[in-house]
C-alpha cells in the first residue's frame, strides 16, 4: 500500500483556471501524470487508473 504521505496530489481548485492543463499539456480527461522525486514526468495515463491495483502499486513503489 502507498500512503498519502508518499503521494502528492495536484488538483485544480478552479477548473476554469486551466493551470494544470497548461503545465502538463493535458489532452484528455481524466489524466494521471506521475512524477519522480525530481518532479520529472515518468508516466502519463489518459483515462482511468485504478490506484488500488497491486500491479500499479508495485510499479509505483519500484520507482519511488
């Protein structure tokens, strides 16, 4: 399990601002952008992502 202390979530407070859309050059919704410790993009998933899936959790842990 990955705890919330290990994951930083960025959420657009005002969707009309589009700051995150511009920052990450998002093209689809929902989009999950995964950054490493240096805040470099290491993965991008356009569409849904099950963050409770053990395969996803293990993959994330291996890159932290």
